[in-house]
C-alpha cells in the first residue's frame, strides 16, 4: 500500500475542501475522503430568537454563489410553518429569481472545469471563445436575478410573504430578450462540452470514469417541491460520526452528511435530469458536466414560460400571520444549482424563529464524490470532484 495522496486545498470548485486518498501500489484509489473544511458559521443557532424577516436576509450570506436559493428556501420554510400561500405573481417572480441564479451558476461551473479538458494549443482559441460565451451567459443569468430580486448579490426583493415589488413592462421585455439570447448560447455551450467530454473519455479510455452506485435525490426540475419526498426518510449525521473510524479525517471535517432512507444519495443536475427529464446516463461523472449544460435549456425554457405568465399589475406579497404558527417545522425546498437545498423553521406566534435547520445542497454530494473517485487512478480525482462543483 502506497502513501496516501493528499490534495489540500482542492481548487476550481465552489466550496472549500480537501481530498485524502488511500491508494494501492498502482495508484488506484482504494478509499477516498472528501471532507468539507469551510469554517463553522453557526447560522442555525444565530437565527434562534430572530424575526422571520431576518431569516432569508441572514441565510443568503451562507454562500456567495447560491445566495438566492438559500433565501428562497428560507422564505418557503417560514411560510410553510405558518400555513401561508403567497400570491401567484409573487411565486412567479420567486421562481424566476431562482432560475436566474441557476442560469448564472451553471456557466460559472463550465468555466471552472474547462482547463481539465482543453489541450495547450487551444488556450488562445477555443478557451478564449469559450470564456467569452460563458461570461455572456452569466451576465444574462445575473440580469434575471437583478431584475426579479432587485440586486444580484443578496436580492432584497425576496421576502417572507412573497416578493417586495413587481416589475415593470420594460423590465419584463428585457428579461424576455435576455432569455431568448441565452437560449441560443445554450446550444453553443452544449456542443463544446459534448465534444470535450467525448474526446477526453476516448483519450483516457475510461468511459465510466467516476461511476458509483448511489441513488439519486431530487424534488423538482426547476423550483422545489416539499411534497415530493417523505422528510422522515431524511436524516443527518455529523461528519465526526460519519468518519468515526478515521479520526484524522473526522477532526478536520465541518459538515453534516445527509442520508435518504439510510443511505447517501447524489443530488443536483444529473439527479434532476434523470428523475424529471429524459437524461440517459452513461454511468460516469462526466455525465454531470453534460447534465448541467442541459439544465441550462430547462432553466431558460421555464423562465420564458414564467415571463409569459407574469402579470406585472398582479399582487406579489401578503402580510404573514404568525398566529397561524404550527407546532411542527415548516419545510422549504429549492433545487439549488448543486442539489436539493432544504431549510426547516419552527416559528413562534410572536413572529420569531424558535428553531432552524439547514440541509445545504452541497452536503448531499460529499459522499458521492468519495464513491465516484474510488476504483480509479488518483490522477483523475480532481477531475471527478470538479464535476460535482461542491
């Protein structure tokens, strides 16, 4: 048995983590560890005793890329905790906000993986043109967030009870034309990624690189549906318990590990495309890169439908009634770019948060990355890891 291979920190992905790989004498990974190393911020404890309005404002600071999805899941959880339904046009704007987040985030991931697959001689040609296309797509996605959310970073238009304001006819037209342009760019992006993935797998001769046998979890193709799964089947364990037999790993990990029906599961683009689309997986991790590109189409298609449905003169918010607070947790679910993002809130009749729990989207896929890396040479570990973008 050779010395373990450690890559710390891992790079060109959304989060903060490291890889520790036990390998045999041929360099094949026999056991992979992918602990999250993000410092503990304590959002769930921080929110206890705070007003409902503070919830989405605070949780949007969890992630600089997925701020909208955390805010949406928080609003949905608090509203569910008081049996509140928001107005139709408020829901349309909220869904558009989440789709804009996805339309911005997915192309960013394409940027992070591209150097794994390009040849050196393509640095001044395909790489440059690809980055221009990616930045154009990101700009369109961010415009959707800006217009529907009021701002791109921590959208202030999102609030418990709906959305703060509706948009104008001019803003609606800008959304429409931006989405039409994005639709064209999706085709070009998918063509490039299909070529790169096919070429890479042909060259290394491992068509199933990153294959695992874990189940998939998803609740909806574009927004999120709390009724799609039984939440009693979802549990979390601290990383210290998950890695109990490996104390050196357990001491450095800061994340919780969610389980569905007692097992880890993969969430995200491939899971959604398999469950709600017509995606036929080849079996390896490179499927994820293609599924993410295909989800660009799903996001913009749904955005155009919602733009058509939106009544710019419609009501977009209602005043929450916290006297309706239930004894149990309210559940808010949003399909974040990376996986199923879940917030749970227990509300008091005074409008303050009594208890709060977050199953962040990325946490689903830490075990999936580990399983996907095992059985392959360690030189492919970061390529597989980056396919998950966590």
